[in-house]
C-alpha cells in the first residue's frame, strides 16, 4: 500500500515549485503550481510531521534561492531503479558550485549496473523526481557542454542554477569546429 502524500507549492525565481512529501520524506518536486500557493490538504487532516517537513522544505528552498552555496538537509525518498538512485546519490555528493560529467557519473556507478554509460546517466538525470534538491543540473556533457535538462525552461534553467551556485556555465554558443 502506497504511503499517503501531501503537497505544497512554493514560489522561486524560476516560478512555482510544488513539493510532495510523505510523513517522513520528500518524494517529488514539480515545476509549476497545482493551482494553490498553500498546502493541498486540509490543516486538520495534515499529519504534523508532513506539514513540518513541507514547511522545512519551503524554508530551505528559500535559503537556497538566496544563497546558491546552501546545502539541503532534507530526508529524500525518490522512487526509481537501483541504477537511478545510485546516479541521484552521486549527484547529491557534488558540492554546490561544482560540476561533474555524465561520464564521471557513469564510472562512479558501474558497480550498480554493467550498462552504466553517459547516455544511461542522462536518462537517470531526466527521471530525477526531485530536481534542484537532487542537483541534476550539476551534470554536464563531455567537454563541458550543457547536455540536457528536463526541468521547466530547459537549458536556460540549468544555466541559471549553475550561475546561481557560482559554477562553470557552459557557453550558449555552439562551436562547429
């Protein structure tokens, strides 16, 4: 039986973010609003632990958007395969302001999957259910190119997050030679 979830929408410089949690962990962060800027559950039906967790997540997101070097300290429970979770754990270990390549991530998780390669890591990044907090934006393509970004705003959002953290920002120009 699935755990009940609760959600709340918070404002950010990138637009609305909807955070979903169980009573014990954050399970999802969506780009956009679910139509409300308050929790999507009745206050008298909200477990104190879920309400507290959602409020703490909103507080930490607010701090992060003021200070790109802030490190989140939230309990996370992203749903995914063992390989995806290994890639997400790799991303969580990248400090703010730093980047790694898809290839470096693949090398780091080869013990989890013999099929680990840069393309598989890219797919895991695209499947990340908790972007920003699990920093898939810190993974770049070979040679420092931006690669891809599945969040709202695509590569411009990725570049914004990297600039905000003081990291190397891939050029917006593509070299043909």
